[in-house]
C-alpha cells in the first residue's frame, strides 16, 4: 500500500509553493485503479474515471497512461480528455439536461454517448437513426448514497429516464431503428452497500432482451472511501464477486456476453489529495476556540455544501496536547470546515492539512470574495511538479470588459 505523504514533505511543499495549496500523490491514484483491476480480474470490466472529480490535464494524462478510460459530464470535459490524449473510443460522455447541440458536438468528436432524456433520445434517433451507437441513462428508482444531496437514482432525482418509462423508450428505439449499445445507471455517491449495485443489475436485466445490439451494462460509480475514523469503504472484492455472480445468472439471450462498465471518480483521486492551509488567527470565545485559516469554502466547499467530513491534522505541531477547535475560513460568510474538532494544539502560523481532498476540492473552487484560487502540485516519483499556477490579481479582471 502506498504510504501517505509525510508531514515533513507536506510542510516542505507548503513552504515551497505557498498556501492554500492542493497536492496530489500520483502513485496513490494508480494504486486505486490497480485495486479495481485486481478485484475484477475474473470479469470483463472496464473502468472510466469520472473526471468531474478532478480535471487537471496532468491528472487526466496520468490516469490515461495508467490504463483507465474517462467519463465526462460536459462537452468541455470531453475536449479536455481529447487534449490529454484519450482517443474518442476511450471517452464516455453522459449528458444531463443539456441542449441537443452539445450531444451533436460530442457525436462529431466520435466519443461514446449516453442520453438521459426522452426528448434528446428522440432528437438523436431522428438525426442519426441506426448510424451511430448510443447508450441510455436510466433512473432505476433506487435510493442510495451518503445523503440525499449525493443520491442520483431515487424516484425524485432529475437524472436519467425513469425505468418505468421503458415502453416510451422502446417506441422511440423502434421508430428510428436506433442502435442502443449500452444501458447506464448511477445511483449516487458514497455507496457502502454493494447490494445496491446488484439491485441495479437485476432491474437492467429485466429489460436487456429489448435491445439486441446491447454490448455494455454501465453501473456508474459512487464507491465509498474512508474519510473519518470508523468509516468503512466499499468492499471492492465483495462487489466484484457479487457482480460476477449476478452476470453469470443473467446470460444475454443470444449468448453474447455483456461487458461491465464502472465510473469511479472520488475512489480514484480522493485519498491522493491533500489541501494545505496556514493558520491566520486564533480566536478564543466562550462558545468555541476558533482556528481561522487562509482559505474558505471558496477553495473547499464540500463541508458546507453537503456536510462532507475531512480529517484535519496540525502538521506543524503533531506532538502537541490535544484540544478541541472549530476550524473556519476567511470568507465573509459562515464557512466552517469543522466544529469542535480535536487537534494537536494550534498556534498562529501552523500548517493544517485536510485529507481526502483530491475529489471535488479544487474542481468546485471559486473566486468568491474576489479571492484567488490556489495552486496545484503533483508529487510523482518523489518529485513535486507545479501543475497549476496560483491565481494573481490580473486573473480576477480577465474577461471583464471595462466600458465605464
């Protein structure tokens, strides 16, 4: 198992590149991908990295070279993947409530396409008929995931075509003689119970016989990672075993085997990421002892957005006495990273590290309060490489037109 970057290395990086700073440990990303490949070695499974988690082009190239494919949620993610060197045959694009011209653009680029609405499915059928293979994203009406904000397969979710509308789907497929290559579901994020995936397989196999051109079943992603003490991650070995058994019980009616696709995002990059901050101010009050750092939810919104937990360590004083602190940001909003969190004694100027920061950290950052976005660094083969420069003031004015 790849060891996390040491406190000494993280402090060195903070001093070299400044804070706040995102750091990614490349070999950990490869280790996570290899875990998936090893677990599913007895099945015909293909993995598409869900790049919405982290799209830095260097990360994309590293993942491509490791052997994974890429899953994209927008046309610009598709273009980033192409820029990173992925061939179209290794790029999966799953649309979500977008204008049809974006799907047309994806088709023109030759990538694999999933469609998530009856409206766009009909438009695609009218224009391309059987000439271009396409997948259908279905909503299986399964409630799964860490909380409702990251659950995407339940009966009130906007994602996918409800599976109970299969009759309408089939009408369109027959009307336009469509080439349906895959069926896709994605039920949420932070899924610990592997039986959620088996439930999805059972739902899909009730309808696969309607699609004679089917080649793939896409089960999405959402594997749970460990973020706090007591957490249990998705048992990948058990998942592989149960998925293999489920597919063995559901042979395709014409004997053609179906390939299994997954779209791991957070699982691939979360543990590889570290977010480094420096303590600006200590503030003792009757209600809480506040640690104010040189960042805020403009750089790491996950705790405020969906109550995500990030393990925080004081890497400047790891042997200090443990006290409870509320770790907060410097934004003119309530931007609390952690309430009443035990940390080794914190002093102004100390460096704090937020772990599991590789997924949806920098990717969801902003310039709120006109503050600058942080730099990104990749550590590969023991060497650090700057992969995104820190914003400067001029970046705030870029694209603004001064007309007054």
